C-alpha cells in the first residue's frame, strides 16, 4: 500500500467516524440540545459538512473500484522490442512450491504472490517440515534456491522472498552429545558380598586337613 492511499484511508476513516458521531449525538442521547446549539455556529456546521463530504467521496471511490478493478493475474517481467513477457501468479507459486518440496524434507502449506502489472513481485512461502529441522540452516538454503529459481522467471522484477516455518508434523528432541554425557550418570560399580555357605565349607575343609596332618607319623628329625 502506497503512502498516498494510506493517508487517504486514514483521513476517510477519521472523517467518517467524526461525522457519524456528531450526527448521532445530535439526534440521540441527552446531548441533543447542546449539539444542536453547537451546530448553529457556521464554522462548526462547515466542518461537519466537509467531514460528511469526505466520507461520501470515499464511499463512491470504493464502490467504483469494486465494480471496475480486476485482479492482476499476469505479471509483466520484461519488455522486448515493444512486446512484453508476462508470467501468471500460479506459475510463480508452482515454481516456489517445487523448489521447497524438491528434497522431500518439507511441504508447502501456502504460497502468496503479490504483484502489480509492471511492478515488483513479492513471494511469501509457508513451509511445513515433516520433522524437526535446523530452521536457520534450512531457511538460508531454501531462500537462496528460491531466489535463484524465481529470478529465472521474474528477472529483475523479483522483490522480497519471505519464508515462514510452521510447526513440524513430527517433533524430535535433539540433545547435544556433550550434554548427554554430563546428564547421564555413570553406572555404579558392582558391590560383592561374601557367601556365608562358601566360607563355612572352606573352614570345614581346612579343619579336616589339619586333623589329618596331625595324625601322620614323624621321624626323629621331626619330618613326616
């Protein structure tokens, strides 16, 4: 929207609101006498009439535009030897969708193409990833591919190319390996406890061996 149109809409809106407010207070509410007395002043009456005229003019212009203006489906991208080369909005949108869906990682939710005949072409793409992706890395690569492919169609008429990522269909939690190592505690060492049955059996065997050794005969040197 241009600056002049924006200014005109602002003046038209303010004029309409004030005109309706003054006329409404003059016919309804407890301020009828005060507003009627105020409107008896010539310059106040002139201001209200000017506001009403601006409102009426804006309504007439809006009516004419709704009846006459047509949607510009074809965009002029180049002029050659008196002729023109035009591209339809649907062609630009389909080219943008093909670029986004080429690697199978994302799908296109919507493509908006805003342009005027002979003006700049602005393309906005809403991307729906199948799973969690690196938005900065993927967005940068997608933007470069879109600018390259759309420049081949629109030429110098290509304006802004914007990308909006929506919530992925499948969310995957990504954890950095170093964080995983720090957060997961190391397994504790296994603690071994003595087996009382095995200790009792070992003690009994040692006692029996000692008794057998004591019963063996010895020589004069004390050797067995």
